[in-house]
């Protein structure tokens, strides 16, 4: 795609947005319903494409589609209510008058998509952009060629490109897109690329939402329900072969139950994936050679409890459990983003808080397993992180009534459900002053008028 083609794609959307066609409720709801139809019609093809790109098991692929579908249904059901201007109070200084907030589209939006949940993370922000009356360009990752091609095909078949379009290609395409002015950039990906996106956006003073990653800690207290805890952590860690932004990255287990935790985890891993896990139909592959090498090299062979097998041809890394890891190990210096779970230990709440403070950034998610409310609440209040799930993993990202996003270096801004609509809307303040009465207080000459304070 040439520079001219890319710039033209942006210009066409700018002109279309200026026609105001995208603003009306009827227009927006029609586009959301079209999206719902086309996603349903193509669900099997998406599942197939996800399998091709990531070796994704069918169940896990449907999981991605179901979350998307739930958000879409929610937007269709509530759009009219969301769009309604909100009446607010008018204070004494502004009387007589009436005040309201109008939800206006931002304009032309750019959505940049990572490789790990390519369907969800292309369309979930798009739902918000459409609901809020914007135009959008979607740029999927080049690491998922089959899924990205299908996303482009589906978008092309559903929308005129002056309204929503999908551009494929390498990072050169992204860089050229970023030369253009957008009204909002929604980026999901790594903190390092997030910095590049934010710097490019700054040139045009374009606001950004950054949905990033990081090391999400899991804390397992000695009073937890151990069997349940182990299963819920492992399912969050090994989904999509660990390539989930909010996957439990590592676990701090209370020293009293560390051995029991390791024993149970080993048993569950073998039970779920067998003693030769490369043969399991329920386990994804690593996206490319670079990430395969990166994750493989993070595994300290002498501390593997179970797993550790790799196959470069298949880009397979077995579900792996590590023991006796500390913050000095390489694996604790970066987001793992693979099917490896390091286990650390802690003695009390102060100890675990000190260890979490050593992480390279504020986590995107935190998981706490305990029956002790005091323990739970202390951690929820004390640890700065994007979101928390108590006694489970990943669930806070599935509930569209909760804001989803990071804090500090794990992200900026949040979305899902109504919050996606809010994110892609400008909240315009409108006050209508009455004309039946005019209080001359603010007109000159001020002379001896009363002091206001
Ligand atoms: P990435 O940052 O490498 O790529 C994200 C997007 O940016 C892709 O479309 C890619 O093509 C583009 N890109 C990559 N390098 C670029 C460059 N130099 N210039 C311009 N564009 C560039 O991320 P990834 O490897 O695709 O995904 C994994 C990361 O994303 C992890 O860190 C993960 O935690 C994070 N993530 C976060 C969320 C979330 O919702 N917070 C969700 C999924 C993934």
C-alpha cells in the first residue's frame, strides 16, 4: 500500500465524518447490527483463522468471540440510552439556565491491534467507535495473517471504506498512518510500542488510549481453597499458551502451602494436557520464532517442576511450572507472555507487598486467592494495578460493566460496555441561559457592586 493510498484512506474518512452522516442514532444502530450479523455469519471462519495463526483450540477461539458478541449485544441494547443528553444541575452563578452534557463523536479514529486476541481486540474497540458515531481505520497485526485478512474482508464487505476500513501490512503502514492526524488513537499492545505510538500522536496533539501489558501478580494465601485456586490460576495462565495480557504472570504462594500448591499444580497440568503435551488438542502455539526463542530462554532448566519441553518447528512450549524463583531471575524482569508459571513464596502481607513493589511497572491485573477479607482488602487498596479478580483469573475483563485498562505503564484509559461509548465520545457541556431575566451584576462599570466571596 503506497503512502498516497494510506493518506487518501484517512482523507476520505475525514470528509465522510464532516458530512455528519455518522451522528444519527439510526445510522449507528444499523452499523452495529450489521457488525453483529457479519460476526455471526463468519464465526466458523474466525475460529479457523485463529487456529491457523495461533494453533488456537476451538473452545478458546469461541471464548474470544463470545466476549465480543456480549459487548456488541450490550451496545445495541443500550445505545439509545447512552446517547441521551444528560441533564445536570445548574449552580447559582449560572442561573437562570439549564445545563446538560451532549455525547458527541470524536471524529476519525485509528485502532491498532495486537496479535494475541486479534478478533476481539479489533472489533471490541470498533464497537465503541461506531456506537459513539465515529469513523474508524483498523490496523491489525501482521503476525496473524489469516485472521487479519479475514478481519479486512469482513470490514470491506460490511462498510464503505470512507466510514470503516481495515488496512493490512507491516509496521511501515502503521507508521505512515501515524503521520496523519486522527481525533483519537486506540492502541493495544506492548508498552515499548505504546511509547512510539504516543510520541507520534503527540505531534498532532491526538489523544490516545493505551491498552498495554506487564507482569500481573497472583497472591495465594494459606487459607485459600487450594484445588480451586490451582485450577483457576492454571486456566488463566495457559489459555492461548500464556499469550494473554492479563494472564497471571507469576504466583506468590504463602510458604505454609507452597509444596502443596506445587504438587497440586503438577497434577492438574498432567491431567489437563497429558504427559506428552505437544499432542494435546487443547493447547495453542507461540506466535513466531522470535517469541518462541524469547520465552524458551527464560526457562531455568534446573527449576522446572513440570513441562519445559519445547519444539521449535511447531513453536510449541509445554505448559511449564517453575519453583524457587526470586526477583533476581531473568524471568522476573519482563512480561513472560508464554505458558510458563514461576512460583515464588511469601511469608506475610508486608513481604508480598515488598516483592510486588519490585515489579518493573504497575501491573495490568492482580489476582488474590484467599477467604480472608482483611487480607484481600488490604491488597486491593494498597497495590496500584489496572484491575483485580479475587478468587479467580481474567473474569474482570469479561464483565462489560467494569472498566478495563491499566494504570501507569500498564496503560492509559479504559473501555468495555458503556465505557467504550464514553471513551469514543466527546462530552460537550451545554448551558442554555434564560432570556426572561437578566441579572446585570457582571456588566461594567463594577463600581460598588457586592464582593462575591
Ligand atoms: P506489539 O506492541 O508488538 O504490537 C501491537 C501493534 O503495534 C501491532 O499492530 C503491531 O503491528 C504494531 N507495531 C509493532 N511494532 C511497531 C512499531 N515499531 N511501530 C508501529 N507499530 C508497531 O504487541 P503484540 O506483540 O502484538 O502483543 C503483545 C503485547 O500486547 C503484550 O505486551 C500484551 O500484554 C499486550 N496486550 C495488551 C492488551 C490489553 O488489553 N491491555 C491486550 C492484548 C495484548
